[in-house]
């Protein structure tokens, strides 16, 4: 019994590089778009998040 596979039977499931780049950029921009749609200013949200992270590091879990 042989468990060999022919090379032409192997399927390639990788995304094209351009599509991967587009999806990555979309995933990074989506949260900011949602915040802007709800009327929040992303720079303020980032500033508040930085302070929350700093407080969490000081106080601990």
C-alpha cells in the first residue's frame, strides 16, 4: 500500500498576494470607519485607549 500523492493532485489554497494586501488594509481601517460613522474621533479613542492600557499596566490584572 502506497500513500504517495501526485504533485498535480495537490490543491493550492493560498490567496493571491494582492487580495491578501487588500484584505489586510481593509481589516485595519474597518474599526476607524465604524468609529467615524458613530461620530467618534479616532485620535481621541486612541488617546483614551492609551491611558486605559497605561492604568491597566500600573494597577495590574
